[in-house]
C-alpha cells in the first residue's frame, strides 16, 4: 500500500472515531446531534475499515440510528418526542438560569426552534 493511501486510511479512521465519539456524546446531550455524526462515522469507516464499518452498522444500539435514517429517512416517535423534550428543557434552563446576555438567550431559543423544526420534519417511523 502506498504511503498516501496509508495516510488517507489513518485520516479516515481517526475522523470516524472522532465522529463516533461526538455521536455517542450526542445521545444524552440534546444540543449535539447523534445521527449526523454516526452517519459521518459510517461514511469515514467505509472509506478506511470494513471491520469498523460493519461493527457500526450492525451494532445493536448505534446501528438503528444509521439504518433508520438511511433506509427510512426518519426516526422513531419515541426518539423524536424525547429529543424535543430534552432539547427544550436544556435550552430553557440554559437560557434563563445560566446565560446572562440577552443575545445569547435569543440565540439559544433560535437554535432550539431550528433543531425542533428539523426533528419534526423527519419522517416518523412507527413500529409494526
């Protein structure tokens, strides 16, 4: 394997690991989206390591995020509702208990509205 290919593989693997970590952090933290980071990790692993790609896609916990989004372009209702609830609880707490500047409070609310619109625009996957 050439040195360039080896460096690309290392870069893609490292990027995939970083994206995976951010995706994992995004599960309990509503301001950090999970699915886009897991999709990025899957893309980067597909370019660098079949073993890591297959592990991620077939992972019992994380694989569903990727499969639901890729195959159905949506998320389950439970995930949608819990994400929006946790998002607003966290944003409102931050805006009214932590942030001092008015511009920051407004920014947090605007972010919450934008993320809520995105989540609500995703197809709702219902269990059969």
